[in-house]
């Protein structure tokens, strides 16, 4: 589905599911960086780890990426990558893709595009091959009204979502460490993209 009209994402789909998350219940946090971008992408991340390790991993010091200095974000991002029990999925929406979808005769709002990105990421986790994770709890930093967000996710995901425990609220990236981890991954992914940006227009330096 990656890159089609239903889920108009770009870039290389990125998913990492560690062995520790396979076949066990997991908690998931969802957040984004670069909402409404002019340069680079709106980057969404779903971070996850075993529910049985939630307290242990939450104690590693993750926080809302907006509250962290650059050096601290880099240190925590490295800790996430090296931990061995933390998985993630990343979805990107470029400014061009967002503009294209919002300027269609039947336009999609930025909120709708965001909901689709989250549905896509959760489907990638749910349908992960070879003894995939079992989704239990989700902590999502809201876009717009939380109930509208929850309705959109349940509609996009189908009956399977009725078995999951959703917490969708403002400041989830500060209140739940798994969402903080997603915030850090999304922010660092976007920052690295911008740091290595190459202009398509030859006259722009």
C-alpha cells in the first residue's frame, strides 16, 4: 500500500521490529514532527516496546522532543537505536505530496492525511510477518479533536481496533514515555533529512 492514493507517502518505508517485540503484547506511542512543512517532510513515528518492559524502558529518560536540547535528543535517539527491545515505524509526507492532496478537486485535509499515516503505521505493526507483535495499548498525541481522531483510526483499521486500548490526548508526547520516544525518533529523522537537504532547483544554494 505504501505510496498509493489511499496512503500517499513517499520515501523508503522504514520499520524495525526487534525480536523482543515478536509474539508479545506491546505498547505503542505515536507522534510527529514538522507538521505543515515548507521544507522537508511531515514525519510520523510509531514507537513500541513489550508491555512487560514498559516501566523499565520508560525509566530511560525520554521526553517530548520539543523540550529537549539538540544534544540530548541525539543522545536519547542513540539510546533508542542501541536498546534492542524498542521498535518503530516511520511514515513521511513531503510538502509536495501534502499540497497535491489538499489541492485536488476533492481535497484531503492535513488532519485526514495524518490519520491515514497513523493507520498505515499501525497496519504495518499489526500485519508484521513472522510472529508479529500483539497490539495492546496505544498512546497518541492528538491532531485536532481526540474523539474524531479515534473514530478515524477505528474506521481505517476495522474491527481489530476494537480490541485495542486507545489513549489519544494533547501532550501525550510529554505524558507517556513511549510517545516521547516516538517524538524523538520523528524529530531526529526530520532533522537528519533537513541537514542533508539537496535542492531540486539548480539555482538555489
